[in-house]
């Protein structure tokens, strides 16, 4: 912990600058659930990932999701490698055998969403029909397998805007590492990181996190279902809109215990309430994703499709580039549909233990 003691009192509302000079070797952090984050060495460089605490492994800051900032990152790497970060490219300079890459993020970002990827990448830039830049950086060994799905980023962003409102950042994109280099996908701001070529549903999941998780960020890690439940439900909506089964059919399969190929995975959906993960090892547990999505489906069944779409868009707009917790969300839903009764959705699906009784037809 670093305590900064100003030489004189700070005036309320005035800006001030603190410069922290530090050095050290970045490290890998092992989480309570056994996953690794922080500084992850790859076959040709490294990738820095920060959920929930790994960003502290490579830069100083207040590493809490409720404390956002804008970022400028400059990384100097051996000539021939590239450094990719969040936001927009803001300069590239080679001197001797080293190249410095600068990236600038203008919109607020939680530290766990900060990214630095170093390696030999095939880079690309395109735009959506609305002019949004799309930057990609792909490990050459993953380029062929990734090409078709990454080409769908503009389509996926435009589809998501129809459900969730205007895209909240100045660019989109992706970084694709080799399988095993990271071990998982992560919704790093502007350009998610994938361990190997993603499929379309995983791409959609991480892109929708740009609205839910990156723009609307949880106040605490206990509120992770507001990230993962929304991104998971977006997968259901994508399948529904593309003729691959309705969201109700996905809900029914989860409830019946037939969604996953093994019994243990199906049973894990009911292991704890999505809004009450029992500890740090569980903030990315199955209920946070699947049962969190079931909460949203319960809201949709209660208010109807048109009101549900308006609710999703309104939630993203009301807390754009801010932070929110579960209490904020339940209050927002009740305020948006004052004539509806959400007591069973909250008590049985959001906070209740075990598998709730099957909801009655609306």
C-alpha cells in the first residue's frame, strides 16, 4: 500500500498530480479459484490480465472496481514485437533495437480491465458501418482459425447496439493469443483477449461486456452477476435472434438439468445465489453466469419483450461509465416497471438458496 501525503492541503474540486516512480519485475498472481492472472508469459512475449486483482502485478494504482480512471500506456519492447493495450494507438517510435508503443484510453476504465499484450501479432483495422474503429491483434498461428469470427465483430457490435444502446467506447476489437498462453477469455476494455480463436458466442459474450462490466462496472466483486449474467443472457439473445433456439428453451434446459453434458456442471448452477457468492473463489462460479441470466429472463417474462429491451438500454445509459451494485439494479427495475411484482424474482432467483420452484407461465 502506498500512502500519499501532500505537502499542503488539497482544495475540494481542484485537480492535482501525483507522480509515482517505481521499478520491479511483474509477476503472475494465482487466484483463490486456481486461475492465473497478472503478468502471464507467452511463447513470444507476455499478456497482462487483471480480473480481479492482477493489474497490481504490473502497475501501481487503487485496484478496486469502483475506482476508474483514464489511461495512457507506453511500452517499450524489442524491435519486431508489438505492444497492444486499451483505447487508441497514440504513437509508435523505434530507436535502435527497441520500439515504444503508446495507447490512450479516453473513457473511464476500472484497473482490472487494463490490458498489455506483447508479442508477434498480425494486426488489422476495420470499421463498423457507423465508423467505429475495430483493432485486432492475432498471434500468427491463430490467424487462419480466427479470421472468419473476428470479421463478425462489426456485425456483433451493431446487433448489440440494437439491444443495449450505443456502443460505449471509442473502438472495439480483439487480441487472440495461443491456447494455453492465457487459459481463458477476458473482457479487457475495447478489445477482449481470447486464448485461441473464439467461437461466435464467446465473441458476443465478451463484446457485450463492453456495456455490462466495462461501462457499467460493479461497485464490488460481489456484484459480478451484473457482468456475467448480462453477457450470458446476451448469448441467449444472439441464438434466439439467429434461429438457434429461444431464450425460454435455454432457460428450460438449465432448469431441467440438461443444458450441460455432465451432471456436475448442471448441479453447479444451483450451488449458491448469484447475488451472494460465498467467497473470493466463487465470484466467477456457474450461478454468477447461468443463474444470473435466469434472473434476467425472469424479468423479461414479467415485463414483456418491449419493456425488457427498454430496460436493458436504460440501465446501460443510466450508469454509463459508472459503477452500480445489485441494490441499484433491483431499484432501477422496480422503478422502470412500477406496476409489476418482482418479489419472487428477487427472493427465489437472485437471493434464494437451491433450485427455486419452476416459475408459472406469465
